[in-house]
C-alpha cells in the first residue's frame, strides 16, 4: 500500500526542471500516494545535494523544483544504521544500502552497473517496481491481513489501529493485532522501532473490564521492547459517528473493511488507500482529537512476547 523509494537528489531536480516530468512525478509522491521517499542519506545531506544540483536553475524552474522538494520531504520513511561514504556517488551508496535493507526501488538518472533495483529515467515507468497497489483484498485471516498491509507496518514510525468494535476479550480481535505487531517487529531491518503504536476504539465495554482484559491478554501478544497505548472515544452530540475502521500512520493510511478482526474461511479483508483529503480528515478526527472525546485516560500496555 505504501512503498519506500530512494530518490537521487539530482534526479529530483531534473524532474522539477521539466514541466512534463514535474507534472507526472508530483502526482506520484507525497501524502495520500502509495509512493513515499526514503530519507537516504539523512535529510541534511540529501537537502545539501539537492540544493547543489538546483544551483543555476532559472526562476521558472525553481518554482517547480521548490514545490517538488516540499512535497517529497513532507513525509519521509526514516531508516537508521546505515553508513554513507561521501567519497563515492549517491547511487553507489544507495546500492550498498539496498543490500542491507531493500528499498522498493532506487530512482537514479542512470544505472551503470545494471542493478536490478535501480530504475533509471528510461526504465522507471515500465518497471514492475514502479507499479504499486492502492486497493486490494485478501482472506480475512490474521496472517494474510498482516501481509497485505506489511508495506505500512515495515515502513511507518507511528501506527494507529482504529476500530470501534475492538474487544481484547475476543480472540478474533487479538489475533490480527498479534500478527501486525509480529510482522512489524520482524520486518523493520534498518528502520527504527515505532515510537508510537495505538489502538483506538469505542467505550462500549465497562472500563474496568476493558482495562483488566487488556492487562491480562495483550502483553503476551506485544513483542518485548514495544508498547501499545489504547484510547477509547466517545462521540459528541450532533457530531461524527465512530463506525469506520482505519490503519493510519505517519506516512499515510488505509480504510479497512469490514474491520480489524479476523473472520471465517471465505471472507475477505479489504483495504483502500486514503488520499490526502480523507487521510487528513481522519487524522484530525482521531489523532488530533477534533471529532471525539476521550472516555478516560489512555491505557498503556508493555510487551512481554
């Protein structure tokens, strides 16, 4: 659903200099799209190389170059643990990093070593690595569900699982949570552990029962070193109803149907990428708490798995 691309700074500038290339790539990246830029190398270094490549551009080109820069850096996939050799090219460094922690693809102005993960200007639009999925479905089984949303789980730094019917007492609700967190823990590679994982639900159950059940059932599902915060929301009179289900993250989100619980054989779990306007709406509703009120203070559970 949301995939990580390493982008050569000089190539991004070249996109901005061309009206047609700018229009094409501006629609492919950013919040609400399935393609997000990797922060490789660290932002300060990438920005420096970008500015060097943009030096000498004409004013009308700079407007497009600046707009593209702002879009690409607005949301980035963060990775740690890599080394960057300033004596070799950006592309050589990206190829080395790809061996350690694969990108979806490396976008470069050229591909002199014919690397299978490098897409040059002439090959990018026809490559399968460029073709991403914005809506899909799978069997409504926890392992299948986790694999379907794995690109989000393995790339995000903040994760919010939103389902008004989540009940920790129900195994069908716990199994997908366990599968999501296990996939996340096993597929981070060089990416930092998420600093925020939250489950958002309604206040349909009595709080003491909800709290006691979370404390009893959830620690064994959460990998050691991870922690999960649970928030319960109350709808405001005359306001939004809490009935949709989402997976939101710092790099984007999806709407899920019928929910974040697994089901019976033959049922499907469906996901649809949230475009910018809808993502921002639901982010404001839940993460910024503009549409609902907290039922009580959040509950935090530490992993013991």
